[in-house]
C-alpha cells in the first residue's frame, strides 16, 4: 500500500508546482512520476518537498550537461543544495563495469552517502547505469531519475535497471526504485529526429499493442509527436507509463512471469540487433520485431489480419521498417532467438496478441512456425 504521507506530499507538490503525476505502488518503496514542462528549473523545490537532503551528485553526458546543466544547478543552488557533476561519454558501449567503477570513485570523492542523492540526467544509458550505481553504492543511496529521451521517458524511467557485460547486453541488473522521476517534456526539444523515432517505436509497442489504447488515433498523432508537441508527447508518455506500471506493480521482479509480457515484439528485435551487431537503432529493429510478432499471432490464428495491417501502417507512419533487410536469413535469427531469456527448459516462449491490449505468453511456438513468419517478413 502507498504510504499516506507520500500521497499527501505528492498532491501538495503537484498543486504548488503545477505538475501532473502518478504514483507507482511498491509499498514502502512507492514513488511518484511528475509530468510537466520546464521542471528542470523546479528541481530544487521538488527535492525540498520530498525531503531530499545533503550533497547531490549528477550523473550525465558532457553534451547534456552543456544543454541542461545551468538550469539544474541554478535550481538546486537556490534551494540550498551543493551539487557536483560526473559525466561519461555517450554510447551503449559505456554502459559497462568500467564506467561503473569510475562512477563509484566519483561517489567516494564527492563524499556521497545515504543522506545524499544521485541524479540520473540522460537517456536510457545514463538511467540504467546510475540506477545500478545508486542501488549498490553503500548498498543503496537515494536516487532521482530525470530521463531526457523519449524512449527513456516512455519506458526506462521505471522498473529496474541493467548494465552490459561482454557475455551479453543488459546481463547485470537490479530492481531498485528511485525516490522520484521527473518527466520534463521541454528537454525533448533538442532530441535528434532518430531518437524521437526510437521513442515512437516503444510508444506504439506499449500504448497501442500492450495497452490497446489510441489504436486508431496513434497513426495520425505520430506527426505531432515528431514535431515534439509537448501536450501530445505527455499524453503518450503517460499512457505508456501506465501500461508498464500496471505490469510491474503486479510482478516487480518478473518471478510471476507476468513481466515477460513487456517483451512483446522484442524477441525478433533482440535477435535482429545481435545479428546486425547492434549497428541499427533499437527502434528500427523494433518496427520489424513488432510486425513479426503480430504476423505470427495472425498466422497462429489469434490476431485478425486487419489488426496486423493497422499496426504495419502505424509503424510505417513512424518512418520505421516492417520487413527484414535483404541480407538477413531466418536461420540466423532463430539461432539468437534460442538464447532469448524467455526460453524455459529448451522451449521457446513467445509473446503473442489476441487483440491490441490482450497479450499472452505462448509456449507452443515451433521453429517451423517462427521461420514461416520470418520468411513472410523478407
Ligand atoms: N531499464 C529498462 O527498463 C530499459 C528499457 C528499455 C531500454 N533500456 C536501455 O536504454 C538504453 C537506450 O536508451 P536511449 O535510447 O535513451 O539511449 P541513450 O541514453 O544512448 O540516448 C540516446 C542519445 O540521445 C542523446 N540525448 C539524450 N537526451 C537528449 C536530449 N534531451 N537532447 C539531445 N540529445 C539527447 C544522448 O546523449 C545519446 O546520444 C539502452 O541501453 C537500453 O538497454 C532500459
């Protein structure tokens, strides 16, 4: 149950600072997501409302510090906080143990302790590694997420973290909840178009496919999202967060198996990313992965063809592909699908759709059926 004190703090804060919010229910570890514009300039006040005290360490990339540093620092200083920065270069290749080790050093130097707080200011890479850092440094220090990409606002800003290991992507992780998450639409203004498209892929995945919401409207709204229309963005980010919230509140660590539903569309996607040695963006691969999973759901008799067509059209409106590149063989993909984390006792498990908003886990999908579906995507 969510602590009553937290509910009143969040209600009071959102009223004073004119923000929208929702609270994720993890009992004593519940926390709010705040939505608004220009919240970066209100960070100091937000921290005061949430009784965050002591020194603040901000983890980010140099480019993002240049873009947003002044606003964050000023707001924290006005509220009486002492803050320090630690930055590391952009790129998935830095979401690893080497960067983590350097971040631990920075925590020591900055004298971070349980009365301090660590802020993650950045996209999914910064969110994941800083979440892991905060979970493990001194066995857990207060942690605040400020996701700055559409993908990280729609998805990463909640429900666990992972860093990469040479043996596999996102192999090492934790479930450690932040104190609060700040979703500021205005930071998305500077996002390159490819990153906006990446985020749209996850929004189609969550809002349309898993949530069964906006199934007809989303295609028309995509151009507003591409123009970074704050109101439209906020609506879709919030809807996307609600879909993930409903699943992870039910199955925080994935032990009940329900969390696998979030993998909808990702089985072919991950295999494709590996075959292409991560040379393509996640959103690009997800366009094909979602289309493939919908096609498989249709071929196995669960999903109507009209739904597959609608999804295909929506993915294409986002500027994403729905068919495999010519040089990819179905056999190659199957090899990596066999390593999927959902495989249990040698059996592949696939997330299928009966309808938008009605996903389920199937243990009865054969290699032949997957190959048949992949061949259709060529
Ligand atoms: N933990 C989870 O639940 C979860 C879920 C999905 C993805 N992920 C992880 O998230 C990562 C991908 O996240 P991502 O797509 O945000 O990538 P990212 O963090 O690499 O950011 C993408 C690029 O956008 C730039 N950027 C970020 N914010 C910006 C802004 N406001 N203006 C201009 N440029 C900006 C970054 O500097 C970077 O170059 C992957 O590592 C993936 O594994 C985690």
